[in-house]
C-alpha cells in the first residue's frame, strides 16, 4: 500500500516536471519567435530606409560608365542632381556662365617648373578613353547598398564625424598637421596638394588632405567648406585616394555631407566626378603628383565656387546654405587629418597621414602643400600674410614644417606614420 502511494507520488512529480518543461519550452519558443520577429522587423525597416536613401541619391542616368576600380559613374541630367531636391533650388537649373575669377588667378606652373606632375586624371574617365558625360549632364558616383551598410547608421551615411576642425578636435580622436591664417576676412583659398595613398588601419578611420574655409565660432554654429583628397574605406569601400568635398553649417551635426550625397553642392562640370579615385599618385622617392584646388566666393552672386586642376570649374555651394559663410570666412586651414580610434588595444593608430613619412624627409619623402594663397575682400589672390602658422596636434605621430621660396611661395611639408616608438 505504501509502495503504491510512493509510486503514484513519483509519477505525479514526473508529470509535473514534464509539464513545467513543456511550458518552459513553449515560453522559450514564444520568446525566441518574438525576438526573431522583432529582429526581422528591424531589418525590414533598415532595408526600407536604405532603399529610400538609394532612390534619393541615385538619379536616373542618361549614360553609365564603369571605372576600372569597380565604380559606376552615372551621367545625370544636371538639373536632376541631388542639389535640386533642396526647396530653395527645386525646379531650377545650374547657373550658366563662369563666375568672376579672383584677380591674380593664373594657370598653375607646369611640371618643368616644380618637379611635380599633375594628378588630375580620374580612373573612370581613363576607362572611357578620356570621354566625359554628355553635355547637359554631370558625372555622379553611384551609391551602392554596400556603401550605405558600411556606415555607422543609415541616418549618418555621407556625413562626417563631429569635431573635425583643429581647434575643436584634439579630444575627439581627430589629429591634424595644419597651416592656418585667422583674424581677417577671407573670401577663398588656393593650394596645390600632393596626392598619396596612405595606409588606413581600420575601416572606421580615414586619412585626408584638404583646404578648410571656416566661419563662425567653434561651437554649434561652425560653418565650413572643405575640398581635397581622402582615403576612407568606410565611405568608399577601398583604400584609394579620392577627390572629395564637404560642407556644414552647424558643426557637422545635421547639415552638410560629402560630395553630392545630400542637397547642397551644385555640380556644373561634366568631366570630374566627386568621390572618384585620383590617378596617378605620388611614390616614395619616385614621381610626385599633385592637384590644384581653388575655393572662392563669387563677388557677383555670393556663391562659393570650386576649381579643380588647371581651370576646371567643378561647381558651387549656394550662399543660402550658410549663416556665417554667407558673408565671408574668418579662418582658412590647409593640411592633413586622420581619425585615431585606438582600436588596437588602446594604442595609437598606425593610420598614415600624407605619405606616411615625417616632414623632415622633404620633397619625394614627405607630403606637401605649395603655392598657398587666400582671396581678399577685393577678390584678389594674395600670398599668405605674416600671420600664417603651422601646428601639429601630436608631433610625435604627425608633424609639419613650413617655408617660403620663389617657386613654391608659401608651402609646408607634413605627415607621418602614426604609431611608432614615440607615438603610442
């Protein structure tokens, strides 16, 4: 009798355990299903955001050119480019006729005068036998789904990290070696910039060399116009140096973008694609190649224009995009910048700036900016005044040395390897 009761009790316990296990399994299955459903919902929403962005930035093409590096360059009707999605530009067309160039503008010195050649050729154009987009269209590098998915978020795609100007960046992982002038009214800047293919350690980092035209305080009202070359694996998917532009009117927070990835810059040129690879590039103790850039404010219409190479007008930033720069700039910077994420166990990045060699190696070893000029209130290109300064945030990692001579005018060498025995 006792044995029978014990057996019944054991059976009851086993049944309860089995029921509990089944209920737990069902709960886990329900929880897993709910988690999977949430994940699928998030992925679907992200997919839809990505596709909406691609539809917004990739406009219908009248012709597509495939570059040897895999880029697709779409020839888009000029009045359909992303700039004309802006409410202030909708239904309009690019300005016709060239702007008034600064007095003192002249064709850049040739290779025989400088021991440096022109790096103004882009790979996509060479693939088409030097052809350009048809008249009335502009070349735009096609944005792919992979490009967007490499970004930190769909919302931030095409935008730079915050804190990208020297005075506001020492603590933000951005490191610079720059020359600058400040304290006057500036209406533009010009320089020739040596092009290299520096090593970038992680996709989240970049290395660039550029001109900054700056106005406002270094708070949330910072206005900048920027142009130069950059290596950015996250943005472009490779390690090639690419011609790029940027602008912001609120310190990189919600306004502005790279190249043509938002409504802003109006391209007028059918032969140059922003974001496309530059060729050739300089070699250590070998051939040296540079690009010439001029940014200036047209005194007649107030727009900021960009010239690339020997007289190629690329396009303009409408003055209404800006607050402080609607009038003039208060600072101009020239130089290099890298992002240091300290991804290698907290050590300093090995991402290179410029050639990856320090300024002291000079021509053929270090990177350089030469023939530095600014545009004054009278729309004249003038040499830099005595107030020109050079500085490096982390000189054991990346440094800079300036000078003046009869051929290069104001110039400087700059750059470095990043991580080394002194830079940790």
